[in-house]
């Protein structure tokens, strides 16, 4: 009986060593973005009011973020997987389309995206979205930054947002 207990302890020890303690089940990298579904309103660090909405499309394989300012200007950022990477394509009111890749997700829930390339951008010196982050600060609150770069100079604006309506249910 004691021999059997020793074998079980040894077998469990071998199995524990075979699977690293830090290994976790693979999480869907788009799930934090899907969790933003609904309408959000807030104010930026420069005092601008804005509304942002998030929704999933294409069988939940894409998340669409739409910004609306009080003046009616609208931009869109589309998030999707490219192999194992999350890519964000920003359709800017300036007429260019920067593509940014997720470069980090912090324990605090911050997703950081950094410029990869762009279409319809005359040069990297022209004004374009160069990086942004999204950080959940509570169940119904978040912060969202945007850093535009022009001629090597960066200009960051941070918005503090509150969810004002959950995602609408499909018909």
C-alpha cells in the first residue's frame, strides 16, 4: 500500500514538471474587445465630447469600433486576427488607414497597439494614428488613448468613457 502511494506521488511529480506552472489555457485575444460591445460616451483630455460604439461582426471574428464626435465626424477601427496577432485597421477622417498591431496586454486590462504600416499615407512624416491603448477601469468604464504623429512629433489625447448602452441584441 505504501509502495502504491509512493508511485502515485512520483507520477504526479513527473506530470507537474511536464506542464509549466505558468501555462494557462489559450485565451481568445479578441475577447477583451468583444466585452466592450455597446455604446460609450466620454470626454477627452482636450475637452472634446465623443461617443464610441463597439460591435462584433463576421461570426464574432471581427470587432468594429466607431467614433462619433458632436460635429458628426466619424472614424472606424476594425480589429481582427492575422494568424496569432491582433491587428487594428483605423479608417481615419484624414483619409489614411494605419494598421496597428497589439504589442501588449497588461494585467490591468490595458491593450496597447503600435503602428505597423498604412495605406494612403504619403509618408510616415504625414499625420497619422501611430499608437493607442484601451484600458478597462471598471465594469462600465474605460480609458482610451490615441497618439497621432506628424513630422516626428507625437500628440496624445486620452478619453475617459462610460458605457451608456449595452450591445443591442440581434433580431
